[in-house]
C-alpha cells in the first residue's frame, strides 16, 4: 500500500515520471531524486509482478504517463507555429482565413458610382484525429528488466504518438500550399540563393511583426550550405557558427529549423513530407 501511495503522489507531478523514464531508456545522467523515483516505481512494478496484476495497474501507469506527457509537455516548434490548446475537442469552432484585400479603388466623380469590389471569405473548421497504440509487455520481460522494460514502452509509445502528430500536422500544412505566390517550387533540383531569397522575402513580408521561420528535413538544411555564393554572404560570426555546426541557422532574418530524417514513423515514413 505504501508503494501505491508513493507512485500516486509521483503521478501528480506533470512530466516528472516520464522524464525519469526517458533518462532510463537512453542512459542519461540522473540525480539523486531521479534515481529515487526510478527505485520507487521499479519496486512497485516488481511487487505487482510478484502478486499478479489483475487490475492492469502497469498498463494504467504507462497510459497515464504517456497521456500526461503528450498533453502537458511544451514543444517549442509547434508552440511557435500554433496557439495550442485554445480549442477543446467538443467546441463548436470555426476560424476565418486571413482575407486578401481585393478591393479596388477607381477614379470617380464625388458621390458617383463605381464597379463593386468583393472580398472572398473562407472558413476553416478543425479536423479531429484520435490516435491509439496497443502494445504488449510480457511478465517475462518485466521480471527480467523490471522498471527498464516499463520505461522503454513508455518512452517509445510517447515518441511514436508525437511523431505521428508531427506527420499529420505537417502533411496538412503541405497539402494546403497548392499554388500562388506562396508556392516556390524547387522540386527536383538543389535549392539556390535565388529560391531562398524569394522564400525569405515572402515570409518577411507576411510575418506581421512575428518571427518567420522555415521547417524542413535536415538534409535540405545541409544542402543550403552548399548554395553558390552563400559563404560570401555570411558575416564573420555567422561563418564561425556555420563552420562549427555545418548547418544554415538563419537566412535574411528567417530562422531555418531542421527535422532529423533519422526520426521516422513505425512504417518508416519521415516526419514531414520529403
């Protein structure tokens, strides 16, 4: 009973148990408190295995830890793109897309009539997707590795769901860019400074006081560094950073954000369309 209470108290600390699970999985340094949490949860897991787990407490623990991490943990990239959490699952919600000003002014006599201009309004409704993972953790595995086996399942489940979320979001963004001035097509060729100039100009013009940035696979960030004439364009400070990391971090005030191609979905798909 004492262990039940201790674990219940730990679960009241958002993200804390997941943090220890992740450190356990990837063999990262843990302080005294981390080790104590791992010991408490590990002892509880071993206790459940010894007496049996008819109420599926291990499954409930994994489910709660993963859910708390997905809904509570901040993510810098998505938080910079969206105001997350402002629409509830059952909210009746519609948003108006930013309208381009298509009104036309004409020369006219004072009080005279001119042709009508029209604004084209569009409405966006949210798309809801629910994701679920079913997995199995055998008693044999838990007896052999105890807390480590639970930490592995917890970490991998969370990563799989986050990866799928990234894929769904960026696929929708990619599908929404179908043509017009916002589409700068360099498919099938290496990016050039002319392409990047066009992209940076578009983003800076529509930033509206914000901080524009791009999101791409890391391999395209790496290709940018080989653009003809790019090295000469850099300041001395930027050259030092460029030589240290080998990646383009900014371009004309636009931050360049890279997503690793090593991160993939369970079926091998990349996190964002290639």
